[in-house]
């Protein structure tokens, strides 16, 4: 990292809630202090069952607080909230997330996050079943909509000995997110200063003014990619067909049809460093959509279809030197073979092979499993995990392509294969 550390001299409230990952908050506290931040730990009662207050007192520059009552200040939450440059909650339990989303402030930490105007970074950690529960996901969506930064949990061994999504994100990733929040999008992150265009959702091709042809895409994976790219410092333009919430700082262009998406993507891509086509673009549209509603009384309509423009292939033709292009291949059969064929056919650097028939993967799930295929023959398998974690894996591969330089996909691919 160049220049001053955005954490230097910043006042960080570190909220620690009651989960087994509370012990990792000790390392996080140390890292924040080492970076020059003034860290005020706020522990919930349950957190103290996992880690002792003394551990944080020994590391942090400010006293540990646990309660709204009995301390030296009469209203500690207002002072903590008003003075903070950033509030980081790690680990954040399902209960904390629920309280925060619904404005329930029954302890010092929940009162502090409601009392602050500073950015808040929430790092959930819980069992996979809880993480995937609709209540938790809806609460997080609500928080994201309000501008809260969520650092998604990773896949790995959980407290009960089983494996799944829900493990607290790596301390490195949390620190990186906090730096990005404090320093603005260009201050940190491996995509700092890179313009990233992401497309998301399924296009809608009109048949008449009330009917359209579409597909099952929910836009979740594309939105997760846009959010992750923004978190990693990129300037993000998201061209989407859905109304899903997006992270602060992402420029959103809402479109409906493949033609609208083509225009928006090609225009945004002209000066972009990276384009990720996660959208499920309809392959066919009605050749002559009716201008008035078709009536059943007129009999079965003769629906003549024509191909839509292949946006990704066009991007491949217009590619700027050094621009990284990523396609998705949503398949149900011979997934990797078909995906690999698209690498060459569309002239892209990476294709994310997505078996949309696999359990827990693909359309509308909060989880996904993919194989990221590179032009040079390399591949990275990402087992069933959150769409946020898949997004980060795709962006890891993108960052690798960017650092390989502007020699184009063939040479770049060949170099990676060597
Ligand atoms: N794509 C695109 N424009 C289209 C169709 C697809 O840009 N008209 C992009 C998608 O966003 C995705 C990639 O191309 O990144 C692969 O899409 P997919 O539908 O799987 O492949 P197709 O080329 O349409 O071929 P097929 O449907 O026959 O597999």
C-alpha cells in the first residue's frame, strides 16, 4: 500500500458479540492498533463467555466497555457513536444482525451502532444453517440497503467440527474492508482505481406490452460481484435488470432488454479495465413485438424469434489492450466442456462455469459452486459457498489477469499455462 494508512489515528469502535469466532477479534484488535488506530472494544455479555475482557484491555488503546450502565460516562453509546470514525462488528451473530436491522438497542453495542453516523462494517459468523436462513439474509439485505458494509463469512471448518459457509472472514479481509471504508474507494484494495463493469440479472424481451420472455436469473451473483469489486477499491458500474440493493458507491444502470443491456455495457466498457458479464442475456427475442396486447380471441399467435446481440462476443471484438473480460456459462450438462468452448468462441480471459442444476447452486440460491476457467487452460474449483465468496474468487482471478499485463488473452493464457 502506498501513502498514509487510512487507519492511522482513526477512532475505531470494535464490537465483539458472542460467537466462537470472538477469539479472532483479538487478532483483529491487534492489527487495527498496529496500523495506528485508536480502538475502543465494546463486548456484549455473551462475548465475554468466549474471550476475557482483560485480553482486549491488554491490546486496545482505549478501555473495554461492556454495559450502558455503571461506567464513568452516563451515556456511553452516544459518545462512542459520535466520536467513531468507523464501527466494526466482528464477529456479528445472527442476533446482533437482527437487532441492528430492526432498531432494537438493548445493550451498549446495539445502542452504539444506532447512535453513530460513522460507517459500520459488519462481519457475520455463524453456523451454515443460520447463515442461509431467510431471516438472516433479509436482515443483511436491509442493512446493506442502508449502506452498512457486510464482509461475508468464508467457507471452512465450523465450531461443531463440520464444514460450510459461516466462518468469520479472514482478519486480512476485514482489515482491508475497514481501510477501504475509511480511505474511500481508491485508498486500498487490489482493484484500486480500476473501472469494473458488471452485468446482472435476466433480460426481459417483450412479446407485447404486458408479456415478455425471460429466464430464472435472480441477479444475486452479479450484484455480489459488483459489491465485492467496490469493496476491493474498484469504480463499479452495474448494469442490472433487477431492483436488488447495491453497496454504496456502485453506479447502477437499470435495463430491461438485451438491446438496452448491450448499449449500457458497451458504453460503460469503452474505458473499463474489467467487464464481467454475469447477466443471463436472452438468446432470442420476438422479431416484431406487438404494440397492443395480444388477445386470446385472435388465436395462437405466430411468435417469430430472432437472435439478440451477443454482448460478450462484441466486447471480445472491441477489447482494449489489457482489458480483462469475464463470461459466465450457465449450463446443465457437460458444464466444463461447454464453458471452455465459450472461452475461445467469445475471446475472453475467464469463463465461470456454473452448473445451474447442481444442488444449492445457480439461479436464485444464496449459494453457488463454480469452476473458473482461464484462457491458458488453468482452472480453479470453488465448492459450494456464498455468492459473495464466489464473487471474491472470480475477482482474485481477475486481479491475477490484470497483474499479468496487457499482452492479451492468448499470450496471457499461454504464460499462465507455462
Ligand atoms: N451473453 C451475452 N449476450 C448474449 C448471450 C450471452 O453477452 N446475447 C453472455 C452471458 O452474459 C454470459 C456468456 O455470454 O457471460 C455465456 O452465455 P450463455 O447463454 O451461457 O451462452 P451463449 O453464448 O448464449 O450460448 P448457449 O446459450 O447456446 O450456451
